[in-house]
C-alpha cells in the first residue's frame, strides 16, 4: 500500500475549511483511495490518501486536481499542487 500526501498552497481562508470538506466528500466516490482526507491548515490544503497502485503519487494528484477544480475559485488553477511524500506501508 502507498500513502500519498499532497499539498496545495495559497487557498483563501474564506473557502479553505469548506473546500477541504468538499474534497474529502468527493473522494468518497473514489473507493480505490482509502482513508482519503483533506484538511485546511496554514493557508493551504494537505491531502492524504492510501491506495495499492500509485507508487509515484501522480494518479492521486490527477484525481485531486479534478476535485480541486470543482471549487469555483480554482476552476482553472492547480493551486500550486505538489506531491510532498509517497510512502510504502
């Protein structure tokens, strides 16, 4: 299994908390990602999920970008998204 952690910077505080909830809820429609959770902290989102296929985190990043684009203010912006860690457990 892989644990993927992705950080998205520069998220405005007025949409951050609800945006994190919306992203977490959106990943419930993606059951191949286990324990997917997004939190708003330090002016950005930190997203974590676990799966059995994404050893480099790129597939998770692509799916997160889709959920992130559903937040109207970020429809055409990746928000400076970066994979911060992929670990095997």
